[in-house]
C-alpha cells in the first residue's frame, strides 16, 4: 500500500484527492507541499489503511454488483424515507443501506439495524456547523460507493397545495443533494422522488451537466406510484387481482401530465363515464390522500412502496436479470418534451432503452394534447432554476 501511494503521488490530481481523503482539508493547501506529504506517509498508512480498503471495496462495485449493492436514501428520516428505507432493508437485492437526512438518521439506522436481513445499515447527518466552513462529511459518507441513490427529500404537500407550490423549497434541496451525488457517486443511478418531479429531474440534469458527469441513462424520475394507482383502480373496477394488471402510464408526474393508457389493458370494457373517472382519479390520486390525511401529510406509504419497487427493479437489472421494463420519467425524444415518462428497459448501467408507448385512443389523444404544453413549461422551470 505504501509503495502504491508513493506512485500515485506523482500525479498532481491524485495527490489532491489523497490529501482530501486523509487530511480532510482543502486541496488548495497542497501548493508546494509534496515533500511534506511524502514525509507523513507512514502515519497516513498506519491510521487509514482500513478506511482506504473500505473505500476501494465500495468504489469497485461501480457498474457491477459482484461485491454487493449499496443504496443511499436521501431524506431517510421523512414520511417517505423511513418506510422506503425499511423496505430496502428487507430487500434481498440490497447489501448496504445508507440513510441520510438533516435530522434523525442515526436513530433510523439503529432501528433498521435490528431487522434480521443481510443489508448493513448506516445513518449520516450533515457535518455540524463550524468555522472555517467544512464539507458535508455526512453526505460524502452516505453517497460514496452508492450504486442507486433514491431522493425523497423535501417538504410534503398540504391541503390546497399543488406540486408546483413545493417548487421553491424542494428545488433547492434537490439541487444541493445532486451536487453531492455528482461529487461522491457520479456513476450511480439517481431515482428522484422529490416533487415536483416534472421539474426536479430537469434540475438534477442541469446540475450534473454543470459538473460534467451527466448521463441520461442514470437519471430517472420515479413515476411508479402512478402505475400502482392505475393498476389498483382498474383492478377494482373490472374485478381483477391488481397483480394481474399492468397499466402503462406516460407523460409526467403531476395532475393532467399523468396519462394512464387504459385502452391498452386487455379485457377492459368500461363506460365513457367510468373511464373518465378512472383517468382523473389516477391523475389526482395524490390529492385524495392529502385530503384524507387532513393536513397530516401526503402519500407516504404508497410512495415508499413504489420507490422500493423501482429501486429493486433497477438493482435486478444491474445484476444482469433480463426483461426489466418499468415506466420512468427520463430524457426522451418520443415527444416534444425533453423529459417524458414511458416504459423503459433497464440493464446493468441503468436505462438501456426508452421504449415507445403504442397507439393512443382518441380519448387519450385529447389528454395527450392537453398535457404536453403544461409538461414542457414545468420542465423549463426546472432548467431555468439552475441556470438563472
């Protein structure tokens, strides 16, 4: 290890990286200090060999799951984050679960660690305030080596609020967290849950572009809950088990931008009135929950379940399982909208193929034409937020 580090010190960029990891000080202090760092190498090796081995092991998983899958949940102490973290802890696909939030995550992680499943669990908080300012070591710890990062962080909706009302608060949260992803796990698949997803995914994309690490195959908005709702509502309507129904839901993840394609469900034969009711209920299912909770929150448990399903499918595909197709909100050229939800085929490196959504019925075409201008505006709002 000593010999390897000596070789690496010949590279200026690597020297700075090692200095940052081992000394936890800005790389700007490296000017004209190469000799000093070399003299201190024995102490570095003695105190950090185990940490280095751990970091190498984590990073070696990138793009393969031979040594285990690490999932990071950002916002893990929240209403969605806690049940989502629990479901990930129970998943056979997860080997390491890292929980991050601004409060509460050590307790969440300790609680989860008592569940008898294979996933090792840790909880991190932001670095406490200090002067001079220091980097967010908690976020770095949570993200380093992550293969999938799920982001449910943000404030929930309350009665009367739309997803757009959440924009100003949640946009900044997503921007900050994705900046961390760009630095500490640039090759991870990012699964954005934080609303408004129609805008927060473009925000994440613009942040990653500015950092020079954007990969459209690794950035997804989680729209799985729309599919879950559509499956449930239709199954109840036609008397089937929800597990036997698979509705394609396209567009976005807010109100009329959500378009369930019920015309493609085999054996579905309902009246025009019932079709309209099912469509609108799927589009505004979140409002139904917000009203029922009477100010106590939004859809948390069902969203956690949907986020877990999405994450587990991504991990299965990364491990080489074939035929993993699920709807996701991704960069797309299927329509005039830069980002669009449609069925996507997942593979070892994320989204392998953005698939088409088939022929629309006249009823669905009306909703499609109505939805597209709104979706494009919400996308542009996210892009403008980062580039203002």
